[in-house]
């Protein structure tokens, strides 16, 4: 197919085969570039989605770390209370044994 180009006095009234081939190559390359631009846009959307998910994950991880710190603090309080109760019970047991021994010695 021959394309007619208006004659501007330069002697190029009809496109030659080599010019047509070059023009077709340029069109093919432009189509490839258009496809590449569309692919880049899709990739950018995916990257944006992944970054949003990362932000959500980091936010959730921060909340979990905060809850863990609260649980650890409560565990320390509970541990101290448990130790106090255990010591108090041993004091009561030791005092009871001492009283029993004292009464046995007095009564016997």
C-alpha cells in the first residue's frame, strides 16, 4: 500500500518502500511502548497495594507489641503477688508447726 504525501516541492510525492517499512517499524515500536506503559501502570498499582498492606501489617504488629508489653507487666504483678502469698503460706505453716511442737512439749 502506497501512502500519498502532499508534494511540498521536495520531490517526495509518494512514499518509497523503505520509508513505509521504517514507518511500520516505528508504529510497532510505539505499540510496544504503549503496552509497556500500561504494564508499568499495573505494576505501580500492585506496588501501591503492597505498600498499603505493609502499613496495615506494621500497625497491627505495633498493637500486638503493645498488648504483649501490657501482658508482661500484668504477669510481673501476678508473679509478685503469687510469691507473696507463697511466702505468707510458708510462714503460717512454719508457725503452726512451731505452735504444735510448743504445745506438745508443754503438755507432754
